[in-house]
């Protein structure tokens, strides 16, 4: 099962019935936008108990088209790296704290 934004918002509105759905959607949009902006600036985003997001720069290189075997120049680009917290790791692996 994948978690999509609509399911996340439905769960939030179920857990917090006092908040309007449109306010919860604005709140989640602000959080996601700030995470994106921080990663664009090259900053690290840490969510305690969940994990850490950081951006890495992948160097330009010569790669190969797997279908034709032809060499292709791949420009440098930013990638996102995620490292889960120890707490999340323990929950996923059913370990006691």
C-alpha cells in the first residue's frame, strides 16, 4: 500500500476533527514546500523520530544506453538521500527500544 497525499489528509482529518480539511491541506502543503525549498538550497532536513533528508550532487558522467549500448553524456544533477532514524528502524524491524 502506498501513502498518497489524499489518504494522508483523510487520516489527519480523522485524527484531528477540530481542524477544517482545507486548513490541514494548507498545513501539509506548507510543510512539503519548506522541505523542497530547504533541499533546493542544499540544506539538510531532519524530522526527529522519522529520518533525515539531504541533497547530494551526482557528478556528470558518461553512461550507457542499456537498449542500444550507445554511450550517453549524463549531466550533473541533484539527488535526494534519505536516512531513517534509529527509532523508525526499530519500529520497522519490530525491535523493542
